[in-house]
C-alpha cells in the first residue's frame, strides 16, 4: 500500500534530524515507528500472586515521601480506638 502523509513541520524536522543521526532514510524511520506502534506481539503484564502484588505495592508506597511531613496520617492517629 502506498500512503502519502502530510507531516507537521515540527514532526518533519524531528524525523529528518533522527534520520541524519542514525544514517537511516526518513521513510525507513517512519516505517519502523509504525511497525512498533502496531506490533502484534502484545506484552502482557506479569501475573502476581496477591502476596507478591501487595509486596510490590508496599514497596512502591514506601518510595514516595509524604507531601506534608508535619501531618501524622498514620492509621494509628486516624483510628486511635482500633489499636
């Protein structure tokens, strides 16, 4: 199939720059990008057990700092009668 595309100037300039850096023709780069976008090889996320998922989630949460460290937002402070 032949396809004619009208690229916006900013996309065209990026495509030409990338082609010059890689030594590939702009058409080949565009075709590579389309192949990657429409690849039939679907990558499925790994299936984790609930325990593994929780471990990953807890690690993710602990990697984030509190937005307001002066606020005690621990479960113990929110629910003092449950501890």
